[in-house]
C-alpha cells in the first residue's frame, strides 16, 4: 500500500486519487487477482505518461435526479470517482429503493467486485458494468466491435460473506490470449475468430486480424451489447469502439463510463427483508452441496490466506514497480 | 384474439385478466413465437383447472417507495398485473430517473419482450427477469436447482424499432429437450447432465434424473443465480426450487415473481439524451454489417409478415383450443 501510494505520488497523483486507486489495487491483490492487483500499476503509470489519464483529476458529483447521481471523473481513474459518488448513491437507494450512479469520463480499473463490496457492506444489492475497447466480435461476426464488457453483481447475505460475481462477457480475458501468444501456444478455438470469422486457434491472428469471441454464443453477445448501451450512450459516454478511437493507438487503459445500480431490499419488503434475504442461503448451500462452484468463494479463501500470511507479489514485479520511482 | 378471449371467459377469467392475457399471447403469435403464442392457452387452462392459478384474480398495486411499485397478482397471470403496474412504473422512472416494479404471486407467461416493448414505446430502457422452476443444475453440479430464468433487455432506438433481446439462461428451452424425447433423438451433450453430473445426450435421463445446464458455463450459471435472487428473495418472492415445491406435482405453469427495472434516458443526460441514444445505431449497423445477427430482427420480420398475411396457426392447435370451449 505505501509503495503504491509512493509511486502514485511520484507521478503527480493527488492524495484522493492515490488513496482510492491504491486501495482498489491492494484489495484486488489480497484476493489474488494478479491482473487487477498492483501489477496494474505499470499500466496506470504508462497511461498517465502517454497523456491518457489525468493523475490529479478532481471528480465532480452532480445530483441529476432523485434516483440518479452522475460523477464526472474528469479523465482521472475510476476508484476516486466511485468513492466520491458512493455516499450519494447509497443515500438515494435508501430513499427511493433503487438508484443509479453514472461515472463518466474515467480511465477504468475494472475491479468491479471491489466496488460492489462497498454496496453489500451497506446491505444493498448492486450491479455494475462498463464497456472497454473494441476487442470482441458479436456472435456470428468477425470484426472487433464490442468490449470485454465486465458485469458484476453483489448480494448481501445476512450473517455471512456477500455473494459477488464479476466476469468479462468475452469468452476469456484478453491478457490470457496474449499469454498464449508469448508462450507460442495454440488457444482453444472457442476464444476467437480469424479475419474471416472462422474459429481460430492462432492467438496472433485473433489479436491482430480477427477478434475475440463473447462467452455463451448469441446470449453472451446480447449481454455484451446491453452493457455497451447501458454503460455507454445511456449515461452519455462512449461505446467500446469509440473508446478505441479515443485511445488513438496509445494502447493505454480504456477511457469510458461505468454504470452502477443499487437496490435497498428493506425498501422493497420492509421488515420482512432480512428473512427474505436469508432464504438465499438455501440456494448457496444447495450449489455447494452438489459440488458446484459458488462465485466469490475462491476470492474469500485467497483473502483469508493473504491476511494471514501476507499477499504474494513476484519479486520481479516489485522491482518493476520500484523502477517507476526513478 | 376473439377465440382466445372466448376460451378465457368460458373458464372464468375476468375481462381484465382475459384482455391482458390474450393481448400477450396474440403479440407472441404475431412474432412467430409458437411456444409463447396461443399454444400456451392449453397450459394456461390446464393450470387453472388444476387449481394452480386464479382466473379472476384482482391484482393490487402498492406504492412502496419513490422508486418502487409492487403489484400483488393474487395468484393470477402476469400480464394483467403488469398492465396495472405499468403506469406507476413509467411515472416513477420519469420522476426519479430509475424505478423498479416487483410483480408478486403471479403465474407467469414469460413473454418478457412483449412487456419491454411497452417500456421502449415510452422512450424507457428496461430490464426484466424472473425465476421459473428448478430444472437447471448450476455449472459443475448435477441436481436441478435453478430455473430456466429468462432475462430481457429493451432499448428505445430513436426513429427505428427498439433493440430487444429475451433469452433463457438455460442452454436451451425445456420444451426443445422434450421435443427430442418425443422424437427419440439424442440431444447435444451441452444441453444437460445425467444423474452423476456428466454431459448427457439422452433427453429422458436429463429430464427425469439429471438436469438441464445453464448457457455459457460458469458465467451463465452466475447470471441464472442473480436472476433467482433479484426476482426472488429481493422482491419477497419464491426461488425456482420453492416454486417447484409450491407446484406440488401439478406440473402447472410456474408461480413466482418478476422484476422489471425502467430507466429514463432523459433524466440521465437531459436534452442530449436523444443524440446519445442515436449513437447506438452505429453499433447496430456494425453488427449487421459484419454479417452477425442482431437480436429482435427475426421477430420484426415475422411480425411484418404476420400483419401482412395473417399469423400462422396449425389447424390441430385451433381444434385443441376450440375443444377448450366444451
């Protein structure tokens, strides 16, 4: 945490920006999400150096409707904008039963589950999603158009850890395909298509000439389109293809918007809400009881281990991060 | 339409119930959705005869929070409850920017896209979902626990038909697997698992001892869980497994709740909202331009054809429906 903040301060981040960003990266690291952990600091500093993000942006919160708060991130990173908007979103959800937060003009860290835990801590149900850049062809297509468009859902489970999932709507993360390319290995054909739209096991062809595929064929493709629309034009922000154009070949972290919906169960079912929410326990037990995986369980195991034994960070990464102080 | 209403009146449906239900069935029939069209009348009357639905239920609307309206369907079918709640949902979305409608205690027709068109007609973005009954094993599991849990999304596209998708989160509809069983054909292994959780091509084993699978592996499974929770305990209504128990072996249409969220784009981005919404056209054109399918296009083609040449209904079905008048 202190190394993170030191690096961020060194590169002109304000205290608010550095605190929120470091908090998100460390939370992801504790959950053993290496792609969203402090490794991401390298991409963050690279993006700032290339002029793709504003290190000391001061986000502005606007109360635009009884159920809607907008936060203009002013080109800064998403966590600080989220922190500033959060109390407004929570207050609106408690008042109206359901509320929406739009974060605009932000450079995104896409650790959505970290944000949703902030909602479940308050007893709120939450959904968050965002576009990214045009990497994914719609099902049946061949050209990159959609983002990897993650969606996350958070459910407060009284007396237990919240149920939270967070996944990309692409078949696999872009970073995984890049890893296969570096290692000279073939990828599963379900992960991408070549320039003609045919299933393709060559990672270089998929990344440079073809496109990634959505998960779940036409259904996953439809969800990715929904995310493009809701966390894009609906909130007055960019589609993934517009975000790619905005990037102008910098290959920086993507710049776009984010949509978060929060719902207060107690405004729906009143005093009975705790008893209703507890019924979800039956579902979770039945999932685990038949040997299936319950999303978020792996993260909680890793977190417990990290808090007990410390988070694992490769030495090479520590060296790379320390080099950012030069 | 008049045959539908005649049959419903004959079986004790009130005018309000019959009108809303017939409207939904005919709309689905015009879109060539045979499973949700007037064929469903057979299941509806069967469910009423078995005591699984209240033909003349009078739904009650409750304004429970600035952003929330609840409709107690009182054991009747969903379309009438939806119609009664709709003006409240629209008014709340226009006022707060986002609003939620919970329909409770209804027997469901699951033609969600028909409902979402009622929202897009008003310029609102909408999401609807509901549990069903326990047919689907969570990814990696083997016992039926989740419903086929449909989710639908509607997007008003200024100057053009709305973008609407509506799909089950199971790999395939239950009716399709039943069709394979009747025809003595093997199903694709991705559609179900046997009693041990192994992929299975025998439709009888999947339906009677194993379980259906969710679409999109662990991601589709997570979405199905989200729908269980949001359109179940969150709104004070049943999980799919609870709905199965409620059915008590009647094999009637499922009884449960439904969640609908409506968002008013003009409350998010004000006067700029039309211009922002129109940017979605670029996305739709790029999807069609690369030869991919755009959800809802097939429905609109069928509807145009039906309105021009009349909807096609098999004679055998007409006979079966007329027999309900005896």
